C-alpha cells in the first residue's frame, strides 16, 4: 500500500551519497563549529553577518562581525589565500548567510554556511558573548 513516504521511490544509494557529500561541502552545523572552536585550531574564520547592533547583543565567541555589504575585495584581502570562511546570521528564518556565502564565493573565496545560525547555536545549549 502506498503512502506519502513510499509514493516516490528513494534515489539509488550512490546518488544519495553524492548528494549528501556535496551538501556537506556547502554547509556545516552548530555542533561541528563548536567542536572545532573548542579544539583550539578551527581552520576557519567565523563571520557573524548580522548588523552590529544584533552582534553586540549576543554572538558566538570568537566570531567576527562582518555584514555582507562590507565584504569587499579589499576587506577580504586581509586574510591569507585559501582561508575558509564560515558564515551565520539569525537562524533558519534568515537568508543572510546565503547572501553572504554568495558574496564570498563571488570573490573567489571558500565558504560554508553554518545552518541554524544563532537560533541553532542557542538551541544546542551553547553560550553567546556580548559586546562589540
């Protein structure tokens, strides 16, 4: 008997594996970012792409505030070639990370989106820090 789950057959396993491997090349999550930061050498620059006022109210410890409008070639040249940037904003209801990732990729820079944003970070039980 068919139901909404089984009405469309699943993709072949090789296609599923390729899809999720590709997706992980674009995204990371709050728990992985937290673990990388806790290890001491995360291997990326964490960018909070919200405005300065929201950043000051609470942001991920170690994150730099860099709204996408400020991501100019001159600004981004401050980091060595090949620097990986991980971007986040308010949460799943916000597309600021997508716009920032598009901007950074347009500058030829490696970038991943931290899915969940601040909302996901707090939902995981991780703390925020305040101030500029």
